[in-house]
């Protein structure tokens, strides 16, 4: 009898034989557990923010954060690169943010065909409000831990979240950055 196994998203193993239909069972390994726990934590933070009246979707907040961290207005293609999305996806997000008064489009002084996207004062204020609300929810979750547990959790997340496993793990975050004007993502 032939048995086919395939490991998919979050460690789900799909097994099929010639005589039986496909059966899925979860693989309980550390990698799958990490993915599931991080997703659960982020979902919880998003739920907390939604109950506080957070007016921005996570994607909108990310767009505003990217503009806030830029050294000035960005072309849509550069904004898309920072967000790691297709340029056409940014157009819809920028259209909505512009309609909400959070960004404005400006002519690019170096390219008459291009437009720049700039964060407005209303966008900065919205980002500061959202950051404060999300920070409040995160603080409530961290309050479940002792100070030593919080420090260890944050230390481990810096290591796991670092892009360069051989470099200084989360050096920017360790310095306390990460708010609306900080450097953490």
C-alpha cells in the first residue's frame, strides 16, 4: 500500500493512501507552536485595539508608520518596497489614507510623471493615537507576567525576530525604540 505524506502550513501533515481519503493531523513541533502562538498573540492585540476604537486597520497603520519613519515623502514604488507589497496594492491604501486626510500626494520635483506620498499632521496624530491604544493593550497583556518574565520574553523575541541571526539581536529595540518615531518595525 502506498502512503503519501505532505507537510503544509503550520506543520499540518496530510496523509493519503490508495484506500483512505486525505487525513490531516497537526505536527506538534517547536516551529509550528511558535507560529501558532505568535499569531494568537497578534490576533489578541488586534482584538484589544479594536475594542478601544482603533480606527486604522493593521495595514493602514503600517503604511502610516512607514511614512513616519521615512526621511521625507516617498514615491509609491518606494513605499511599496518598504511594505514589501506590489506597487498596485499601495495605490488603494494611499487612496484611502488620502481620503481620510492621513496622507497627501505631492508632485515629484525630479520626475514630472511621479507623485510623492507624505504623511499629514492628521496622519501623525492618528498614528500616535493608535500607537497609544495598541501600547495600552500590549501593556495589559505584559502585566500578566512578572518583571523578570517580561524581560526574558522581550529578550527572546528580539533574538527570534532579528533579521540577522549572527548580528546584534534587536539592537534598536533594546535601546527602547519602536514607538511612532522609533526604528523598530
